[in-house]
C-alpha cells in the first residue's frame, strides 16, 4: 500500500518500561531555533518512515519528553528545548518462504516481474505478516520449478531478492500496487539493479499504463486530468482532489479503448504517482471504477451488465468516498454473490497492464504487458460479447495508446 509501511506492532507496548525491555533506541534533539512547530510534526520530520499517528501513540505512552517532561502532541517547541524520544525497534516479521503460486512474466539475473492477482499484499505491513508477494518469492527462489516464467527460459540466478529494504520487511520492492490492484509489478534481485530501477521510478522515466473498467463513458476519446490530490478531508481511508496547501500536483492521461452499454474500458497513463491517483481522478471526472466502493463504484455482476446502475460516484467534480462501514457492507454483499458462484466484480477493476523500463544492466528498453485476471477479464468478455455500444456513442482513441489489447485481453474477440 502507499501509506506508512511500518507495522503498528512497533507500538504495541503499553508502558515506557515495556519500550525499554523491547530495546528502544534513545535519541536526543536540541532545538537551535524558535520553530513554534508541534512536537508530533517535528518528530514526523525527524523520524522518517514513521507516521504522525504512530508518533502520537508513542507520545501517549510517555516515550517522548521535552525538557525532561512528558508532553501532548500539540506542544509547540522553542529554541533550546531538549527533545528525547524512545524509538521502538522494528517488529520481527517472519519472511519465511510460502508456496503461493504466481504468474511470473519474466525473470533474469537482475529482476523478476510478476502479474499480480487481487487480494495480494506486496510485503509485510501492519496486520499482514505473511502470505505476501515477498513470502511467495522467497519460496520461488528456493524451488525453481514452482513457477515458470513466461518469457525467459534461460537458467537464471536464483539467489533471491536484493537486500535493499530488507530492514523494513520489503527486500527487492522497487514499487508497489494496492492490495486489490492487479498487473505488472517488478522486484529487484541485485542491490545495484534495485537502486538504478528505483531512480527510473523516481524520475518518471519509465512508462506505466493501466486498464480501468468504469461506469459510463467519456464523450471525448482521450483527455488529461490535471487535479491536485491529497488526503480526503473527512474519510480517513480516502484521498481527494484538494485545491489547498495539502494538494500535490497529479497528472493522468486517459484514452477510451472500448465502449459498452453503460461502461467503458479506459487506458490510463500516469505522469505522477499519488496514492489512489487513477481511482480518484476517474471518479472526479464522473466515471468511477467498477467495484471501487470507496470512490463511488458499484459491484457488477450479470444483472448489472444487463441493466447498468447509476453509480454513486458518477456526478462530476464530486470528491466521493464511502465510509468504511458502508464499504464493508457492500463488500460483504459482493462476497455472498461470489460464494454463490456468481461472476462478480466487487473490488476495483483496475489493472496495471503495461510497464516499460530501461533495463539497467543491458541498457535496452524492455516492455512487460500483463494479461487481465478473472473476474475483470470475464466481465470484459461478457461486455464484448453482448453489450458493445453503437458507434454513435462516441469514438475510441485512435492514437497515442500503449497497451496491446490483444495481449492484455487473451481469448477475447476484439473484431
């Protein structure tokens, strides 16, 4: 996920004594200027990778003092103040190998590329201590015949993931996808490769394209969404378009690839990498992603294909986000339909279809295209077979596209 990665287990201690016993690290900071900054914000800037919420928990435990006294998170700091903080050790997370099958698109001595399925966490974080992609890859490296790469049949180095990020329980993780976002994800196997790949992601010199199945259909075949994004003002889990100091520049190019009755398949090209960027931008445009309950998308199965619903997030310029309770109720209803054997899209129909990078060792451009997984693939198959929109509904993008639909939608007749 794109939020703070360290598990909350770091803060399970209930007293300062327990922090001491756990081997907390003592740090001391002396302010040289009069900053008037809140103590929790100050420590958030100092203790990189630890969220403000986690710091507030630490303050509540008494693990932070100013001039020898415990404090509140809102305390303003002054010149000469001495801040002492007990930084809890990182929790021990078992990165043991686990036999979880994966769709490996490519592997060589430097990297391994996977077509991630839904409900799959990239690396241990918070309550997810096992059954992650990192656990699955550890097993893959110990058992070379367990997964067979699609595109590289040569004998490759199986030494494992790079050591970069290992101390944070994410060895080899160059970039991430949300738990229910499917598609191309890349892991580094060498430290040098890791840093070179990470630089490409940081500089946005690579190409990342997604396929999203949305409610409704934009009038134009392509367009640009240039709206700043930040945390949703009232929904803790959500993000939103923010035209204030908290909004960060965010740019998404979109191209309509297929039109259906009540739906469309859209290719999105990211020019920035904000949390939930595509989901928020498309919802703000009035075309929420199918199955994306947080941003106004609806669960879709056979009856919704025949009679497309008006999605809750279909009103343009609406920063839509359901509460966690509302979303949980919708997800539970979708799970019941799946258990009954129905073809249902109850999680966001968003797929990282294409990743193009410059191979850092071979110095050549290389492109990975990931075929869709079910149920998204099967929903699109039904739409193609029975619910194609007439040409009068609008054109599709004729140029500027990157995703090869014949490769991304295997077994579907696109004539």
